C-alpha cells in the first residue's frame, strides 16, 4: 500500500515570496524546461523545477533546508527558456534572500538589513555610533589646517568601533551558518561520501576562478563584474590588514611620511622606504578601482536590456548600490584630501565612506555579501555527497 504524505502549505510564505519579487511563481506548470536547460544543475535531483513546485505549495521548511537553491548562480538560462514566463531564476534569488533572513542571528538584524524599507535604520545605526563617539571625545568639529582624516576621526577610534563589531559579526555569522549547515544535513537522506576539507578546498578553487559562470549561456558577462568585485574586496581586506601591520607593528603612522623612524625600519634607505610606500598605495588604489569598476558593471548589467525579462530584487539593488558608493566615496575622499577641496566636504565624504564601510563589514552576515559563505557551504555539502556532477 502506498505511503501517504501530508503537506501543510504555508500560504503566508507564498504571498511573501510573490510580494518580494516572485510574482510569476504561479505561472509554472512543471514542464521541467528549466532543469533541462540549466548547465549547473546536477544529474541527481536537478533544480529549479522541484524548488518551483515547493515554492508554489508553500513548503517553507523544505526550501530553507535546501542546498540546491545555492547551486544556482542566477544566470537566468532557466528564465530565458521558460515557456510560461515563470522566471525561476528570480524565484531562487528571492529564496536565497529568505534563507539569509531566516537563519540570521539575531533574527531582527536580518529583517533590518534585508528589508529595503528598513535601509534608513541600517544606515542610522553607524551614523549615531560615530556621532556619539566623536561628540563624547571632542572631535565633532572640522579640524583646522591641512586635511588629515585622522585628526577628525582618529585611527584608534575607528579600530575601537570596527574591531569589536567585526568580531561580533563573525560570531553572529558563525551561528547563522551553523544553523544553515544543520538544516542541510537534516534534510539530506544521503550520507557524506567525501571529507569536509578536500571538498571545501575544491569549492574554493571553483569560486576563486568563477568557473561556474562560464557555463551560463545567458548573462555570461556577469562573471567579469563578479570577479572585479570579489577580488576588489579581497584586495581591500589585505590593504586593511597591511595598514594595521604598518601602524601597530612597524609603528609607522599615516600618511607614512619618510622620517627618521621610517628610515630606520628600512636600514636608512630612503629609496626602500619610498618603494614600500608606493607599492602599498598602488595595491590599495588598484583594489579600490577594481571594486569601483566591478560595482559599476554590476549596475550596468542589471540595467541593460536582455533577451529575457527578469526582475532584480531591492535586496540586490541595495547591495550593488552600497558597493558602488563605497568605491566612489573612498576615491573622492582621497582626491579631496590631496587636491585642496574645502575641508568640510572632504571630512563629510570621509564620514559617509566610513558609514558605508560599516554597512559592508558589520552587516556582512545579513547582506547580499553573505551569499559567498552560504554558497560556499552549500556547494561544499553537495561535493561531500558527491552530487556535484560536471556537465
């Protein structure tokens, strides 16, 4: 006798998906074209057909435990060939956003950062923190003389804010990812066939080369913008660590004047000190330009017409805009500092830049940037199950 399976649809969840951008969800009639044309879907349990069905039925718990929605790289081949215009790519994008919000710790932060209506709250938090800190320490004023950002916002203040909050963000993110990993393992009927570390290394190689993007037919050009943003972020992270090394290990304070102390570090060689300074500045500026160029291309790619109608959720737009503004504000602040702009404009631009950097770093567990870690975890899990089949 056949075993009965009872489903309890979550109608509220379906409506939330439709409101968030998956408004074409009900058009899907399960023809499986999307799964057939997807170049990334594994032979075992291909997506996104089953995810479309689960979303139509409101099977929230099953979708939140799915690793497969993270195997999708949103190239939209599925939406291009869908005969009903159900836009499976958009649906999976909304589902990924929902997973981030549902696993967020604390949960309210996922709602603040993930909901475009709450953007003002997300930005107000660092503004208030910075204003209170500057006001309490007597730095809430425009310093006289040459523009030196550390006179307005001392480096130790920045470290005092970003270091503990970044550490807290890492802890919060670890809790969120552990929830996600637990959900994936509970939902899987299969047992791992490969070890974690080899699978993780293989996944990271795949991500570093962006090899999956090259398999997409529609929107192949997205790989360039993603590579620029990805390595721009890595470069700026290295720059930050490098600056901390210069400041706290070498005790070489910004803006790195070649004084007796710096000469002593390089054995009295002014040439070596200048080369070191130039290499540092060059690396930092190249990384910033990569981020700026990548952010610009992300916006351009989302704006230009394609052969398939898609929607970009506000979640994606907000992050793309923040990334672009981080690059622009950082570049403008540097230009204003050295080119004689009014001090009030230079310091205001620097303040805005810090607020945006706060958004990128501290809100990482709740923003679009969290995709990198969630996708890494999901791909690693599927590799451990030996489900990641090369097509």
